[in-house]
């Protein structure tokens, strides 16, 4: 499939929300608006889109962080990757990840991380096939009673 990987624009918010809703059943308009605002705001945020025949068919959002959790080196984090369900298993996610890795090389960022729900086996499989591995760090969570 012929894909163009490019930076996302704020005007693509409705399409991002629609793809996410079709994929997950969630409606995260506010989250995507914040992520796109961050990416446009001059910080080292990442927002890549995959376009096929003039239509946005996938997106990847994340950021580069410096010194998070006691680690002195920069680390890139993928917050969200979404692919239009009509284009799944057609190389969209791989093309987005390859575009991201190319950008990270230019920034001299050597590590890329993400978090995946244990129950999302398809997504775990995708990241595993791309070469991601579990880290020796453990994510801890505390439930605050409200």
C-alpha cells in the first residue's frame, strides 16, 4: 500500500477521534486535542499521520522526555497509535513506527517506550514483532479512594 508519513495538523482532530472511536469504542476528543496542541506547541512532541489516497488512515502520538523517573538519557514514548479498522494489517502501524524511528535517529534518541494493556494481545503482538521487549522496570499504581 502506498502511504505518506507526515506530521499531523489540528484540523485532523475529527478524523483522529473517529478512527479511535471505530477502533476502541471510546470518544476521546479532549485527549486528542491536548495531544495535538502539545505537538504543535514547540515541545519535543511527536505526531505522525499515515495518509493513503489523501485520507488519514493512521496516527501515532508521543513525546521525547529528558530525565524521567531518574533516567538521565532522553527517552521517546508512544502514547497512542491508532489505525482505521479498514486498514488494519496493511502495514500502516509499521510505516508509522518506521517514520518515528527515523525521526528519533535524527534527534539522537536511543530508546523508545510504550505501555500496553496486558489484555490487548494484538497490540502486544504488533510491538513484539517490531522488536519491543519488556523492560526491567516495573510500573506501580495506587488507587486513590475518592
